[in-house]
C-alpha cells in the first residue's frame, strides 16, 4: 500500500490552554468512495505527540444500515486485550471496540490496525471515533485529545476517480495528499458550543497545529483565515503557506478592527493543497463586545449590579440591626395604662434605666432589678411596679448606679411633651439625661 500523507489542522482560540501531552487517533484517509456491495479497508493510526503511550482502546460508531464490519487486524507489536467491554463488534448497533497494549510503549505515530468494512447500501455515512476511546500513558492517564472521523461515499456504479493534479515539487511522484481540519471548542458549555469574547481592537489568538502522518517529506500547505458576521459579510481574510515535515505548531493572531460593531461573528479556516478531493474547513463563533474599565460590558454590568445589590442589602441589614438594638434597649416604653398621677414617675425611672443602659450596658439593668421598691422586667427593662415612694426609688436607683460605676452620676431633665398641664405631684416633669 502506498504511503499516505495525513495533515491535520487544529484551530482553537487560546482562551484555554491545551495539554502538551495530547494524543490523537487518526483515520487514513478521511474520505473514501466505494461501490455498493464491495469491501474496503480503513487504516487507523495513533499519534502520541512525542510522549510515551502504552495502551489504546479504539471505539468507533458507524451507520449499521449502510456499513458492516467484516474483520479487524492489529498492527505490528500490538497485544490484543480480548476482555468483555474491550473487544467487540456489533453490526446491529454499529459499534466496534478493539483494545491493545504496546509492551515497550511508543512515542511516535504508529499504525494501530486495519478495519475492513462492507458497503451494504448506497449513500453517504460517517465513521466516528467514539468517546469510549482512550490512549493511556505510563501512569494510566487518558491523553486522547483528538478523535478523527471519515466520510464514506457508497455509489451504485464504479467509484469515481479523482482528477489528476500534479503533486507539489517537494512531494514524491505517486504520493497522495490527504488532509483534514478540525475545530476544538476552547470553552465547553452545555448546549452553547464554542464561546470566545474579544473587544474591538484586541487580538483573537488562534493556535494552529499541523500534523504530518505517513510520508515524512516536507509539504507546503496553504492555510486561509476568514472572519465574517452572521450574514456572511467578510470582516477579515488572510492566508499563509506553511511547510510541514512532521509537526508544525504556531499561533496566528488576528486583530479585530476598532470600529467593529458588537455582536456575534464566525472565525473560519481552511486548508488548500495539491490534489485536494474534498473541502477541509472548520469554523467557530465568537463575540465582539466593548469594555468598560477593563471589563467586558456585560461583565461590568453584571458585577456592578451585584456589588450594588450587596451594598443595598448591607445598608438595610445594618439599619435593621441598629433599629432592633435601639428598640430592644433604648426606645421609651408607653405607660399610658398607669394612673396619671403616677405615670410621670414610671417614665422618669424607665428613661433613667434606658439612658444608663446606653452607657453601662446590662449592668444598668442589673442595678435596677436590685433597687428596693422597684420591679422591672429583667429582659426589657420596662418598669412593672413602684412598690415604694417614687422619690425614694429614684434615689436608690441613682445611688446604685454610682456604686456600680464608681463615678458620680447626675441627671438633667428635658421638658415632657404633653398636651395637658402637668400634675401638681409631678414636680419638675421630664425625662432624665445621665452624665458621668
């Protein structure tokens, strides 16, 4: 069988970094045209990306109404793993699983095996490397990063022949160019696919990786780039020629024009080469959005709204706590249920306790509960009863505060707010203000 050249382009936005140890499962070639009722072979290769790998499980899916597997042959040096879940062919569900170990490991691309199919009916079908596949290194870590696919075109007549195109000067006569291009999402979100965001004037970085499988001669590949809006209007276009021998990795940066209107855009890339049979293109959507103070506009509004909401909640919470504290300790009690001639004394003693609690805390409440002739609520400080002479109670209360605090306590009285003339028994009516 002739050596084949397989060059794969991975185009990814650099918003997340790809692992350096990223292996690939490759089909050779990526497009096959066959006649209905005939068999064809599909070689499978594994590229370890220069890191030693030891075990490979290949799990592929195919349309069982169009194709069926007739046989599988491992490549040289592979030891098959004939265990349930690791070795099976199911032509009803359209599944093939083959697992093999490479005793000494491999750090360069090697053939994994060859699958033989039969085209049962005409039409187009896709053979895909499934998510159950893995490539394990010495620490049993799965390094598989790229899973290829191949398009099968089954015709009722004889397979068509590709037009003859002269190979490029640096490719030996008789060799065939086989290319594929694939786009890997840089940010995975459920149902959203690719997500990337840049501001007008910023650079959109693209990581480009070219892999040469099969032939080891240097080959020139033309890589084109294009950015369009959703209607197809071209915002940017460019192309460059890259010479590939084994592997070529580089970063392509595209500056988004400063006047670009915010919205959704499409980044496209394609490979052009001598002897091309089918188009090899890929694309992904991204968003252009303005920035405010270094943040994308949507992020700025989101974080600003969140900060404002938290600030409002903190102010409301602080206000509620202060109000509750004042209400629990310092709000004057209503004594309208007391006889009018006694009410003023209840208010004076109650306000005295409240004022002292502002300065001495709960010690003021403790002094009040131990004052002779005075009965108060031990939790709120409300005066419940004056069992003795009001004047004597006030004197005892003030004396208790002076002893507890070790300081002289004096009171000044503010005028009582009332619509009626004070009772003759009230003396100098009002509420006390204590000072130490």
